[in-house]
């Protein structure tokens, strides 16, 4: 393997490995659009649609009568002032552009030290000690208020902790001179010193900020500051803890792993912890070209099916070649071929891929507590996680998307009913175990009439227990291979579900479906046709050239649970807003958004607490 050159750069967010025959959301939505006058004129304004400036219940769709159409909201008159500023014009300038009357400041950047003992960042490729610096590619983040005494205070606007993901790094062969002085080694094997930096800059930072003179700054030597990187011990919790599928040379008991990888979106639990989604982690691992036969001969034949479903066919190369950094365990773990002689995988890393792909829960207030991977919430390319409105005496729901082409939307419902006192308990990760380690995982199926159902992913379901493609052993197997379980029950393929958000005023759930380059009206191979919930296939034209085809700009989906119950197994749905360029024809710009509001590839999504 050492004579391989590094793989060609790909977009890790535009991948898909779902070859099941499950229905696609586009065909479902196409059927629905043909049944009703789907959107009556404009949705108002893009700002209102995205940020909840109108009563969300007034929009078309999510009605008890799926064939009736509610009146579209009336566009506001006069100057748009919903968010307190005038619109910023679109620009291609390489600059931060903000409205008049606003200012910005840099809070933290890659390489900034989290302690004074770590030297200031030189940004010339010779820095080290990245385990004590901010990582790369900042992504989802959450705010956790601190009182003056240093205790949790959700209302604090002067002092807080920030939990922030570091999703990825720039390709070394192109422009990583900030990380490696020579831009990085373009061929394999990779030098250990380069790999060590990259292992450290992926993960999560937790750090304190304090406001002074109206501006926040991070506190370099705060006792709260800490990093999670690829050598940080992490615990595995939930039904798959200790299962044979999680056994590795690092943890023969199958109860632990190291690090959290390719973290994208975040979420905040009702009890005050951070949850982080492990997204496109599969591409960091490699398998040799003869691994299928080795696994089959050793009695691991079904693992070949699971590995391919999660994007790791034999011969797959890794994104950064970390496995070539040396003979130490921290490098070998990225090679997931069967190389040992044990029956359970305790002498190699054949099962290492199974230790990634979860929602990870972290206590930002207590760095002595190891992060926990919550297997009950399923394993897939997690974007973010959003929580239902907690209601005393009722279960808590967690909404999740699998951000890959043709993947699914999921919901987890806790067995435990919400107790308000749990919001302020000091043993926050123990609270998390009570709500997130025991419950039911569902995948969504969307119907063309605007109805939908949550199908439980349970080994008791005959469609799963008798699935011919993959013989599930038990519930832990169902959760570790949730994609295959969702295939088995006929969940609806979606256009890369990203973040979700719950409206705090009424509990409605919104999902951003970012795009799908794999949609075609007349699909071939792995391509999929449009359906009701993913209805558009069109070409994006720049000048005289077609630059993209498929669902190019994405859309935002809205779900209303039956009777408003988070534990409901049926729901109604509608498309809330279609992304488009404002100058596109009406068949593409279905939401009639204007030049100040057009958008593409929706991703992060959140409601402020005052939305309603």
C-alpha cells in the first residue's frame, strides 16, 4: 500500500452508497405536486421563511386534509425589518460583508492556543502541540451560559462556554502550508509528524468566552478549556456497548474507542450537554484489495455487505493516508482489513469502522467526563441532532438526518418520560444515559398525499429479522447497521438530509435537504428519479454552460407530528421552501424568492428561543 499515491480530491459531502430499491422522495413529491396547487405564490420573504418571521402554521401543507391548501401567508408591506437590518447585497468579494450598523470580530481561529504554555500560532507550517490549539474547519457550535461563579446559567449573556466542531482539513496537496511547511507530502507513506497534526486538528473544542466592552473573547487559560481529538479516549454507550461488532484491538470488551471524526452539526440537550454528529467518517479508513475473501473465509461474510453499504468496498483508499504514518497503534487503526487471527477481532481493527458514525454527547462543563457515543440513536452519516420540546411526563424525541445522497431521516424516542428536574441535575451525562441509551429508533417514510410514518427499526420487525440482503443478529446489529435496517423497512430516500430544527412555539420539525447531484428524470445506474418529497430535477446553467444537474439547490422540509406528540408514529409533511436562484424560471423557483432572498444548498438551521 505504501507505493500508492494519495486519492484524487472528492467532495466528501456529495457521496452515496444506497443501492436499495426503496422509494425516492423525489418521485413521492412529484406525485404530490401533480395532485394539488402546491405553493400559492410567494411564501412571503426568504427571511421570513428561514427565520420564522411568520406564523409557521399558516403555510400550505401539514393540514389534517392533505389535499386542501391553506392560504399562503401575505407578504409584508414596507421595508423588511424582521431581523433589524436591511438586506446585504450578494457579492463575490473575498470579504466579510455585514449590514450597516453592525460590526464583527474574530473570536478564535485555527491554531490559536487554548493555554498560555502553547506558543502563539505562527501560521507558517512549523507549529506543533495541536492537541492544545483550536482545530480546523470550524462547523457546528453551541452556547452554554456560565454564571459569575462558574456554574451553568442558560440565561447568561456575559460569560459562557462554546462547544465547537472541527470537521475536516484542507487537502495537504493543495494549500495546507499553514499546517505543513511544504504543503504536505502528496504520496504515501505519510510522515508521522504530518499525520499527528491532522489527527489533532479533527474533533471538538470546548472553550470559555467572556464579554468585555461589548465584545466576546476567549479565555486562553480557562480551567474549562479542552480538546477532543483522534487520540482522546471515548466511551461507547447504549445497546451496542460491548457487542461483538465493536470489538477492536484497542477495546477487546467493545466498550471504548478513541476520538470523534468529521464532526459536522451539533445540538443542545434539554439537560445542558453538547451533542455532535459524526458525518463522513468512512472515507478516513482503508481496506486492502483482498479483504472480502479474507473476511468470508474467517466467517465475517456479512460484514462485507455492511462495509459496502457504508462506503468502504475492498480496495478503498483513505482520504489522508493516516494508516501509513507508522507502525504505532494510532496509525494502524485506520486500516480496517482483517489481518489478525482472532475470531472476535481483538487483534486487529477489522471492526474499527463500527466505532464511528454516532451522535456523541459531551459535558462542556466537566472535562473530566469522557465523551459518550450514543449507539441507540443509530449509526450513519450524522449531521446534527435536534430535540423535541420537553414536556413533563412525555418522552423526548431526537430528530436526525443522514447526510448522503439517497439516505434517510430518523427519529429516536426515549423510553423515559421527561422530568423537569433533570434539566438542572449536575450529573449531566448520567441524565443523557437515561434518555439516550434506551428508546426506539425510527426511519421516515413519506407518502405522496402529504402523510408519513415513522417505521421502527427493531429486530422484532419481520422485515428486518428476515431481510435477505443482510442477516441481522440482534438489536445491536440493527443500530450499528441502521442504514441496512432502514433499507429493509422501505424508508424514503432523501436529498442529503442535513440539520433539523424544532420550532419552540409549536413543535414542528424542519429539515434542510441540501441538494442531490444524483437525481435524474430518467435515472440509470445508481441515479434516482424525483418523488413527492424530493421533486425537482433540473440543470443549473452559468452563462451557456450546464454546471450541475439534479436537485441542484435543495429545499427545506417541514414535519408536523400527529396530534403534536413527539412519540407519534405518523406525521404530515410539506416542502416549506425551495432553494433557487431568483432569476430561474418558475418551474425551478417554485417559492418565488427574490434577489435578496435566493439561496442554495441549505445546511445549518436553528430557531431562536423567541421565535413564534
